[in-house]
């Protein structure tokens, strides 16, 4: 089993720690700003100096600190020859991304971005339905997600969290970037973006809490993505329209339904026994398989950077009031 350094042990870092241990990885080091041991794992070495942590020669580094500091950690780890698992989004700006892409190619590093919804059974079924042309040529996708920000993490004041602050890369466009990833995974590359976004609620945050994004895909299909920190009852769903049918996904109900014109009937896939952590566990199991040479990353740096381009274009569109193209 590899030696793994976890950089950032907030809620997602702790989840990765738990899952690594469940998968048999015991040689784990932690990098954090506070020197005290982690309550859940008091036996693990803790470093507050990144270079000293990297001198212990971890095979892989999990980058799970606030978004605005992802690139600093990732570049240092790549220079040290470490493989990378970087939590979504890849970064909060384009600074350093090209350098990381080049370095990862040159050093032949395994580098995976943490878009865990790629491991959701519902979205995987939808991908399969589309590939088998159950609903014919794709016309449109409408995706939405929302949840009241103060309810996200128990025991944490939302005003102090990463999501609330510009400096740490918060705001719904970057924070809820999963929707931009899976829409492009299902429908292909995005060519143009138009976006309205702002802080519209009474939440005490600096960042946008609501965004409505219009997408034009390179294949001519269109899409809408609605994101918010405001909905008191959590919601995540999408509707896919094809020439020969429709697909509906409800994340919280854990159901996919699809209507096929040829059969004139609805079919349903229910995966209600699937636990949320199963997704993260499957993702980490896959990353370990990549380290062993048994798999190649489903979401590598090229994918992660292309999704980041879409998010940054949406932010530009919201600030300028223009339609923004996506560089190839």
C-alpha cells in the first residue's frame, strides 16, 4: 500500500482519511495549518511545513484544502514527483494550471480530480442510456442543485467556511461545479456560456449564492444549470431531452426514469440502497487502482482543467454581461 499525504483535513479530508483506512492504507501523513494531532487519528504524523511533509516521500498527495490553495499544494507535490488526487474544483483561477498540466505530463504522474458524482450509480446509468441511444440524438439538458448553506456542515459557522469567502474560492459556481462536470461528461464539450449570478439572499457571505448558467455544447445541444446556496430543502436533479425520449434523475430520491418513444413507456432504475459514502469510497478505490497501474483516471487533469475553464467563463459572463466562449 502507498504512503499518502493528505493536505487539508477539513470534512472532505477526514472522509478521504476514513476511506483510505477502510481500503487498507495505513501509512498516512497529514499536512495542516494547526500542529495538533487529528482527534480521529491521533497516531498519524502531522506536518505544518509542506516541504518537510514532502521530504517523507509520499507516493501520492490528496489535495483537500480550500480551493484557492489547491494549486500551491499540487505544484509542490508534482515537483516532488508525487501522484495527485485533487478535490474539485481543480483551482479558483487559471494561475498555475498550465504549469501543472505540463509537469504531470513530463513526470508521467497519475493525477485525478475529485468529481465524485462520476461514481453515482444514477449518473452512470444515464451515461449508459445515452451511449446506447435510448433517447436518440441529444437536444437539451437541464440541471439544478441547491441546499441552504448554513445546513451544509454541522458544527461549523457557515460565515467562517470556505464557501462564504472570495479569498478561499467560494461561491456556487466553483463550489457546485459538479453540474458543469457531469453535463459535459454526458453531452460533450461546451462551446459557449452565458451566466447571471449574484448574492441575492440575506446570507452573510461575500460570494454569489445563486447562479443561472446557459450552455451551448459543441454538438449543438443546449443546457441550463441552476445553482444556489438558498434552498431550505436540498434538491439535485436533471432532465435530459432527446429526439426519441426523456431521462429524469433525482439525486435525493436515488432514481432514474426514462421514457422511450418506441416503447411508449417509462422505465425506472432505483438505487435507493446506495449510501453517499459509497461514492467517495468507490472514487478512492479507483484512485488506488490507478496508482497500481490497474486503471487510468476517469477524470484526469485535462478534464478537470476543461471544467474549470467553463466555470471561469461563467464567472466572466456574470461580471461582464456577455456570452463567453470556451477555449479548446
